[in-house]
């Protein structure tokens, strides 16, 4: 019988094992897991720490007993694989409880070791009060710290709130922050970049900075931890800026690195960023060894380039594909699109495909538009606005990426656009998609249609757009700058705040006041979100003016400006 | 200059006008609207009646003043077009206030009259107490009736609750019912079909029957109103079953008919169901006359057949396309997929593409699967189950339709599958789609992936399925019926209710108890939702048994059985 050995028994590994069992009732399947439990919900760890998930048992998605009984898997927890012996087709393992070491033979090996929290060589980072959050033991430590008010701090009375420094504002850092605040812990968030959630584009994320501050988070952007100094009573985190933040403990969430040591030692090919290289069947350069999940390098589904995108969905599906291929099926992984979402204080930020940052880096031509629609019909109570950015090819309109931030319905729109990307659809297709509409759920023209309308209008030349950065430069210069700035909002909107140097002619009066707009200059029109600006742009263009619309209007402008 | 005349100034008509203005600042655009207001939210009417939308003004999406000032449209409300004079290229109109009649010339005419509530020739249906809900005046009438407790009833004290009979349980009928209950009106719902929401498949909707009853709705399925008898004190609704329901008023919601009279009279071609026939540019057989919205016949985007699907999104997009074509653009309508959603008492029912009913009617080959996943990760608080049915081609796996019912996240999954249909994707594509995942929003294997896995497994022969109807027949026969019924749930699940004649062997014990399963018979395996049944099926198939899995498990079975 076929003997499959799997290193790592969580998202990728356990999924591969489960699928392998369904494909072969007879196969011998051994799962090695260093940690205390297989198949746990990594993604739930921050919420367990924060008390949102009350019971630790909930995190055990498929407990050992179920894997044994239902799937007939040979699960060996607290057992670490220490070496892959490709010649012998064995792995060397150590039982972490007994200390015993033995070799286990395989026909096929699945390497699913995941990625470990990156800890750069900063003085003091290995101290007891400097934690990270990857696995159950990490979560247990943090949980024990925060659930008892006052925690390990001896700095004050037991009622003194605890203080934490979270280093790194990627999605795990943000989730940790939210859950620390949930626990009443005074939280400082330090991030090297000038924004939280660096994979997103800055102007989309800007509103979250205010939100975090409103929730009491002390935000330290464009700064970094340089030294951790531990004392009996706490921890001092020395920042690059010179600031010293006193805390009870720190959580370092500055990214993950493929847990590739065994692979490297065994001569399994890894990419530049350390991920194990596989073919679409998840096979490594050793055809008997597969690699799945965070430890692998993936192909970006949009650019085709090699990259690292550590996400649970891809890990699960890759595990399934590896099992398929072992049993002679030709399932192929299609690459990772980078569809991701994070919730924080009632907001959601989601993205799929390429960001503007990545597009700039790759040099691919792109155009972008912003819309700020409501999640459902405005006339039905409870509608909330979202910001949606669509990135697309100026050549054929192909959708390249999208980002959305808002309270409700953000996940839905990004999922819909993720489908468009997967299907190779264009902005012209988005104009025509037919989505669910009743007033509680959407609009007759869904935000996705709207984004499609606007983007298609840009490509058709109906709506030439100018972006906030250019307008900003215009506003910063004197009034003879490149653009004449025309604000078509109402006077009261205008007086509540506008772009420096802009002239206000409300859309409703524009037809009668055309003489106030110069014919010999480029005109940048704007309104609150871009829609009235678009109508004014159409009007002006047809009357012979050189008009462009500020995409996303004053709303997007303010977020870009703020940076 | 181009002169465009539009008949009907709401979803299709107003959208066409708005787009036309953007495409041509100079065009003369006249909008005739019989009703008091243009551009109102038809879809919000039930919620205004129910008080969920408090202010009537909210229903006026683009009030007359805005259409005039912002869009420079010549809006003429309370003005009815009474004739289309194709030879002269004029329409004859009557000012409903002054009674004046005049002709208005057009270069291009857009016919956007919508659909009127169908009122079959039942005795008494034209009485004062028998209402329907299509437009603002209808809504005003109903609103006035229900907001004052006791309403027009003189049958008791002013505190006696009002009573209504809603005839027809399509999505408008259901929305009316919800809002009547919201107002404290005692509600009887009469529906000819044996289920509410007839466009959906019965087993998907079955759970809503219990929900409606739990909310106090008196449900009369497979029955119909035959006679309305009005008295001073109220209304008696005589049902086909013989039952007489006393009420204060009735609301008839038994579908709509294209408001096609002017078209027919003018010799504009209409289809069998009365809808105006157009080409993909929304042009009728008279190239100067376009038709958009509910008054048109549309092509089903999946089958290509002519059909009537009265929905707001299509009406809006068709209006936009007609305007495009008038100004020389080749925009084409792609047909209607039938993506629809309705909310009722905290539940949502959504669908896209073809239902099983329609598939049966068309004779297209299809297969189906059911899954009952949670809307988000089960380990995160607040997860709620949904039922999702996927219909697909057994030949190439192409997705043909989907339906979902649940509390949360139903709209998202149907929208995602609507995209798959639009893109011509298959169930194999659904296996690989990459959707947003964090535990509040979804699962690492999203319900859409799950439906894809199961459907692909069926097509690959990994998971032969049997459907509830067949199993039901087996259960009704003696124990030597076609299937040996194997329940692989736990003994406590089994004893709480099972299929008649089933034998219980929990999945966890199946490997040790194989001798209890006959080798010479077809075995129908089931569990609660289908997942353990699948694993048992895999196990049995590989051990030489003739096993099939009951798709959707006992959950789907119970809903089919109940009918
Ligand atoms: C706090 C947190 C929150 C997250 N939230 C999300 C989210 O919301 N959405 C999302 O998509 N993703 C999220 N992720 C990422 C997601 O969990 C990972 O992408 C996914 O778990 C990767 O699966 P994997 O199988 O590759 O690795 P893992 O799930 O990490 O499993 C690898 C396992 O291998 C074991 N192992 C490693 N080396 C050895 C060895 N030598 N011997 C034996 N065992 C070994 C490890 O102990 C580990 O348990 C989150 C991750 C974390 C840590
Ligand atoms: C109560 C209700 C709830 C609904 N809910 C939803 C929903 O949740 N989702 C969804 O997608 N759809 C919903 N709909 C359907 C949606 O409103 C229609 O599909 C859409 O409005 C059709 O647009 P239309 O322009 O074709 O017709 P309409 O919007 O009906 O507009 C036609 C207009 O033409 C006018 N008119 C007709 N004849 C003449 C004439 N001879 N002269 C002058 N004017 C004339 C009428 O007065 C009417 O105002 C709902 C409809 C109703 C009634
Ligand atoms: C749970 C785990 C062990 C995988 O087990 P699995 O059996 O593949 O589990 P799933 O619940 O995902 O079920 C998917 C399977 O059930 C089938 N299935 C699901 N619902 C079904 C239904 N109603 N009817 C029939 N089959 C069904 C699917 O087809 C699929 O089988 P296939 O892969 O052979 O096609 C693994 O995913 C895991 O350990 N997860 C937790 C860790 C993790 O993912 N962490 C990161 C996120 S927090
Ligand atoms: C409102 C109504 C008059 C249409 O007007 P409209 O100007 O087309 O309005 P919308 O709000 O839909 O805006 C869409 C337009 O704004 C543009 N737009 C939207 N947001 C934009 C933004 N942020 N930046 C630039 N342009 C934007 C779109 O591109 C589109 O223009 P296009 O069609 O030329 O591409 C018409 O749809 C209507 O009467 N609706 C109410 C009735 C109804 O639909 N009932 C049924 C449902 S309840």
C-alpha cells in the first residue's frame, strides 16, 4: 500500500491527509505535528486571545480523535521531523515528550510546515516579554497574560491596565491590536511603513488610522522597534524615532518566513524568498516530495510571478491538490490571487489581485478608479458607505485588482471582483454583471456595476480622470498651476472644506455659469465622491472645455492628502 | 438636435434619460410619467408601507427638481401617453391634471412603461378593499390603511387588530406579508402553488413555511382566491378550498404583466408573454423606438430563450444601453440571468440562473448537489447555517443555476455564483476560486468552494449521489426497496429522527462494522448534511459496496419529504 508521510498537520497538511484518505481507504497516512494539536484554527487565535472566541476547544477544528477515528489517520502530535532523508525515502523524527528519535519511511512525502513568525535580530527580541502569535502555545501564553487584569505587570496595582506594544501592522498585527483593545489593554502599534496593512494602498487604508486612534490605539507609523529592554517590572521598547514605550509585553507581528529548513537541508529547491518551489501539482524538484501551504512559493495568478502569499484558503486547496496528484489525478493549482480580508473595530478591509503598489513595482500599465457607494440602497435604513478602488488594464480593460474598505458588504464586492479576475473579465463585463438586488442587500446598480461603469467610461474617454496626487500638486502650486480646480458641490459642502485654490460652481448652476470656467486651461472637476464631478465633466467636455474628473472626489483626495 | 421622448420615468426610463444627458448635453429629452413622481424606489414600497422606511421622501430617488436642474430633463409627471403615432413620429399625451391632450414629436422614442400588477377576472377584485402594490399611490393607500391601528375596519374596537389577506407569495407578496406583520396586521397568505416564492425550488423554500407560520402568518398553500365579497364592515375572501377568510382588506400580488397596450396598438412586436421584443441594443421592430425594463421580453442568459424577468437591475442597465445605442454606441444587453433575492423575517432567499423546475421544463440535462455550510468559520461566534443548491451540466460541469437560503452571507454566495454563470465557469472552476477569508466573513473553504468540491466529486464519480425523492420512495416501500438505507450519524442523532427503514452505523464505527452493510444491494448513505455520508460513501465504494450519498443529507431530505 501507498504510504504517505505529512510534515505539519494543520491547514495544508491536514487537508491533504483528509483528501488522501477519501481517495484511498487503504493508504497508510502518517501526520507529524510538532505542536500539541493538529488541525487547529490559526486564524481564530487572535480572537481567542481577545475573548471573542470563549472556548479554546473551538479552535480545534478536527481534534486528534476525529482524525484517527473518522479519517483513520496516524496522527503523531508533539513529534518533530528533524530531517528528510531523500535517498532512503525516510524522515527522521523526534518524539518531543520522550525525546526518542526514529526514522519513518515514506512513498510520498508532503511538506506542510507552514511559516514561522519572523523575528529580526533586534536586541532583546528573544526576551520573555516579547511574544509572537502563530500557534496554540503562543495563543495560550498571550491568553494567560491578558485575561487576568494587570497581568504580569508589577508596575502598579492589579487594576492598572496592562500595556502592550504590537510591532507590525499587517493583518495579524491588526487583529492582535483589536483583541488587545477588546481586553482593555493599552495598545501601542508600531509600523515601519507609513500606513497600517501595507499590502493595501495607502489612500484606501487612511481612514483606518483615525479609527484606530479613536479606539485608543497609539499609532506609531513610519517607525520601528530597535531594542527591547526587559526589567522586572516590564519592558521598554526603544523605537527608531527615539521614543521609548513602556509596556508589560510586546507582540511582534512583522511577517512570516517559510519554515523551509528541512527542505533546504535536503536539497529541495526554494525560491528567493525562501518558499519551496513546486509545479502546479505541488510537486517539488523531488517528485516524491510535495510541498503545500505557507512554506511554498506560489505563482501570482495575475502576473504569473513567483511570490509568497501565506493564506489559509490556498493552503487548504493546495493540500487537496497534492493528495490528488499522489493518486494519479492531474489537479493543478492555478496560482494565488491574494484575495484577503481583515476586520477591525467593525470595519473590513479587503483586496484581491494586484495593488497599485505592486503594479507600480512590476511596471505593468494600469488605470484606476474610485467609487464610494453605499452597501445597499440608500433609501433603506442602515446603508453605510464603502470605498472601492478598481485597478485595470488601460489596454483591454482587464480587471487587475480591487480593494474595498467599509462597514458592510465589502467582502461581497471583493469576492465578486475576485471571480472577475479569476475569469479574466474586463471592466466592460463588470458593467453588465447581474447581482442580487433587494434594498437590504444591494442596489439596482451594484457597487461592482458602478465601478465597472466608471472604469469603462474612463477607457472610452467619456470620463477622463485625474488623480488626487496630481490635483494635490496643482493645489500646492499657485493658482496658475497645471489645473484649474472646479468644485461642483454645494456652497455648504464647499465651505466645510475644499481643495486649496478651487472655485465653487455647484453642478446645478454650471450650465448658467460656464463663463467662470477657463477655456484655455485643463480643468480638474471634483465633487464629494466623483459622480457629480463626472456629470460636470461630461457637460464641460461637450461644451469644448478641457475637463477631467477627480476620481473618487474630495473623499479620496482627503485620504491621499493626509499621507 | 436629437429629441428623445421617454414614456415612463422610473427605473428604465429615468436611467435612459440620465445616460442620454451625459452622452449629449444638447439633446432634448422629454420624460412622460403618468404617476405623481418620477424616479421612485418601487423596491422600497413594501418597507415604506411597513414603516421600516419612515419617510416617504426617501422613496424619491431622484426628485423632479433634481432631474430638471442636474440632468436638464424635461420631466412631465401626471402626464399619460395615450398613443404612439409611428408614422408621424409623435406621441399623443394627456395632462392628467388639466385634461389637455397634445402631440409631442420624437426622433427616438424609449418605451419604458414597466409592468402592471396582474388582476385576474375574479369577482370582486376591483372592489375598494382589494389593493395591489406597484406605485406610489398604491403605497400611499396601503400606508394610510395600516398605520392607523384598526384601520378601516368597523368590525370591532379601534384596538382590534387589522386583518389582511395577501394573495400571491412571489417576492412582492412575501415582502408585503413581512411588512403587514411588522405593522401588527393579522395576515393570511394565499398561494396557488404548494410553496411560497414559486421561482425557487420547493425543497429550498420549505424552511420558510415554518418561519412564516412562526411569525403568525396563516399560510394557505395550494389554494387560491375565487371571490372577494365586500361589506360595510370588511371583506370576505372566498378560497377555492371552500375556506372563507374575513379581513379588512386584501393585497393582490400574483405577478405582473408588461404594460404593452400602446406598443400593441402601434404595431410594435411583442412576444407570447406580452413583452416587447427588442434586439440586444433594446431596439424594437421600429428602429426609432426602443423598449426597456419590465415591459420587454428578455433573453434568458443561460438558455437563450425568450422570457419575462421583471427586475430593477436589468431595467436600469437596459435603459443605459438604449441611450448608448441612440448615440451610436454598440452596447448590447447580454440577457437576464434571473439573479434575485428576497428578505423575510431575518432570512434571505436568493437565486441565480436556472432553477430545477425550469431545467425540467426545458429538458436540459442537469445534475444538482446540496450543501449546508455555515456562513463563516464555525469556531467564530455567530455562524449560521445556510442551504445552497448548485445546478450544473453533467456533461461539462458548467454552472447552470444556484439557490441559497439562510440568515447571513446568502447574497454573497449567489453573487459569486452569478459571476461564475456570467463567465461560463464550471464546477471545477468553483473548486479553485479564491475568496475572502477571515473567520468573521467566511471559511478557508468557502461555501462556494464546497459546492464546487461536491459537484465536481459527483461528476468525477467520486461521490455518486442519490436524491431525496428516490430515497423517499425507498423508505416508503418495504425494506427490500431499491436502496438499503444507511444512516452514518451518531446514535443520538439517529434516535432524534431518521429516514424510515434506515440502519444506523456511525461513520466512526463503519470500518469495523462493514458486515452489517449488504454487498448485493444499492446502498444509500446519509448523514445530517452530506459530508459524513460522502466519507462513508468513499469508504464503501473502495471496499466494493454499491454506495451512493444522499445529497444534502437528512436536512435536505426532510425538506423534500415535507412537501
Ligand atoms: C494569527 C493568525 C491569523 C491568521 N488569520 C488568517 C486569516 O484570517 N485568513 C487567512 O487566509 N489566513 C490567515 N492566517 C494564515 C493561515 O493560518 C495560514 O496561511 C495557514 O495556516 C497555512 O497553512 P500551512 O498548512 O501551510 O501551515 P500551518 O497551518 O501553519 O501548519 C504548519 C504546521 O506544521 C508544523 N510543523 C512545522 N515544522 C514541523 C516539523 N519539522 N515537524 C512537525 N511539524 C512541523 C507546525 O507546528 C504547524 O502546526 C493566519 C495565521 C495566523 C498565525
Ligand atoms: C413592490 C415592488 C417591489 C419590488 N422589489 C424589487 C426588488 O427588490 N428587486 C428588484 O430587482 N426589483 C424589484 N421590483 C421590480 C422593479 O421595481 C422593476 O423591475 C423595475 O422598476 C422596472 O423598471 P421599469 O422602468 O421597466 O418600470 P417601472 O419602474 O415600473 O416604471 C414604469 C413607469 O412608467 C409609467 N407609465 C406606464 N405607462 C405610462 C404611460 N402610458 N404614460 C406615462 N407613464 C407611463 C408608470 O407609471 C411607471 O411609473 C419591485 C417592484 C415592486 C412593484
Ligand atoms: C478540516 C481539515 C482536517 C480538512 O478536512 P476535510 O475533510 O477536507 O474537511 P472539509 O470540512 O473542508 O470538507 C471538505 C470535503 O467534504 C466534502 N463535503 C463538504 N460538504 C459536503 C456535503 N454536504 N456533501 C458531500 N460532501 C461534502 C467536500 O467535497 C470535500 O471533499 P473533497 O475534498 O474530497 O471534495 C483541514 O482543513 C483542517 O485541518 N482545517 C483546519 C486548519 C486550518 O485550515 N487552518 C487555517 C484556517 S483557520
Ligand atoms: C437615479 C436614476 C435617475 C439614474 O440616474 P444615473 O445618473 O444613471 O444614476 P446613478 O446613481 O445610477 O449613477 C450612475 C452613473 O454615475 C456614474 N458614477 C457613479 N459613481 C461615480 C463616481 N464615483 N465617479 C464617477 N462617476 C460615477 C456612473 O458611471 C454612471 O454613469 P454612466 O451610466 O454614464 O456610466 C435612475 O436610475 C432611477 O430613476 N432610479 C430609481 C428608480 C429605480 O431604479 N427603481 C427600481 C429600483 S428601487
